[in-house]
C-alpha cells in the first residue's frame, strides 16, 4: 500500500505552528502513516528545532521531488517569506501573515496538481493575514477560493466526537435564517461520506434541533417543524441512518457516549462549545493546558484539508510547552482520508 504524501503548512511563524510540527514529526509513527513535507520557511523551522533541543535535521528543498521522507529529517519547501532580522515570536506581523498565506497557497497548488495526497494546516492569525493584504476570514475561505469551491462545510473531529455545521461565521440572527432543509441535507451527506472515509461503513448521524428542547412540538419556535423534520424524513427515505431533531443540550453527550458517529449542529457555537469543552484538557497541577485535541476538516473540497482546531497561541510561542496532540490527530485523519481516496482510484 502506497503511503500518502501530506503537505503540512507551517502556519503563522510567530505562533506555535513550527513547534507543534517539529514535535509531531519527532514521532516515528508519523512516518509510518504518511510522507510529510512542510510548506514554510526553513530558517523558522530550524529555530523551532533548536528551541526544542531536537536532534531533527531540516532539509530545505524547492520541490516535492527533492524530499527525503526519512524519519529524523524534516523536508521543508522553503518559501523564504520571513526576514529573521526583524522577526519576533509572539507578535502580530504582516510578514508572518503573508507567509502563512503563501504556505497555504503552495500546499493547495501541490494537492491540486497531485504532487501530494492531502494537506494539513497549522494555525494562522487572522489579524496578521489581513495586515498583509489577504482579506480572508481564515483557512476555509482560502481553500474555497483557490479550489473554486462554492459548497463546503466545517467538520470538527476528535477521537470520539464529530460535528458538522449548517452555518459557521455569521451573526446568530443570520444563522437562524440559514437553517434550511436543503442545507441540512447537504451537510448530512458530507458528514456521512466523511465518516465512511474514516472507516465507519454505516454512520449513525444525530441532527440537532435549533431551539431549546428541539422546540417541544412548536412551543419554542417552528424551524424544527418547517425545515429540520422534513430534512430528516427525506434523509431517512434515502437510506441514511439519521435521528432528529435531537434537543441540542443532549445530542453531544449522547454522541460522546457512542450513540452517534456524527452530529449536525445548526450554527457555529452550538457545535463548537461542546466540542472544545470535551477536547481542551486543563492540568490543575501545572496551571497549563495539558492538551487541545481536535481537528477541523473542510468537506466539499476537491482536495483533503485537515487543520488543528486551536489558534496560534502567541502567549506560549517559543516556550516549548505547546501540545502537539491536535497536530498528530490532524495528520492521522488526513492520512486516513488520503488512503481512502487512493483506494477508490
């Protein structure tokens, strides 16, 4: 079986992206799952290696064909975006925003050309991105733009919980108006297909209500009756194993306990809050974040894109304490999706 090639973007150089990539590529198991190549700046990656006291070597290259894909060596497609004489960790800088954008664009180009089988993204900073003149809301919009994708959705996933959203970055008043039958069906199809790529042949999908108690038969709103229930009925008629609308205050707990393989949330915070409560683990003894598990997968694209579901963490950048758990999980999900796609070809 061919091992998939994954392009890993370095993210904002001033954040924890370089550090968590080095930590993830310090694991020999990573190289059993994939052939990783970083799109970024070789000098920044070398700095991260030195700050961590890692024995890994940086192999600066220009093309994927030059990559060694060898444990102990980090292959970096060096885009020379960061001036190390003016670079500062933990600070918003336009040059880092520009670099983060260019690393992503390069990864997309490699995937679209078939030079890599999937992409994994380290976090970027939206303020730095816009300071550099790249006016996108984030990774998802960049990917949609450069792959010419009109219909896409965000899937959050960890080892036990998978959540897709009917809408994401819109005001709450607008989000309620976007709860429509067609969109609910669309995202349910996407998460069902994704679960199959993860190795779940017959996924069970729970669909959330919008209102408290899923409206209690119309007492607290009519979106369930008008849009969600008709969507559920049509999906059932087409053979999908769906349940809903499930009251949102119990859906995610049931999924966490194994009743559902995936969940459909009606808006951004409805899905993000329970997911992050479960995935972010705080260590009371050290007073630090022990782990921040969870990945963000963009579905509907012609290429694979998986990202850590946390930010640049400027406050801890360069201190050697950032957890690589989300990066490791992102690589794992991307490798599984790439293998599934390769097997179908």
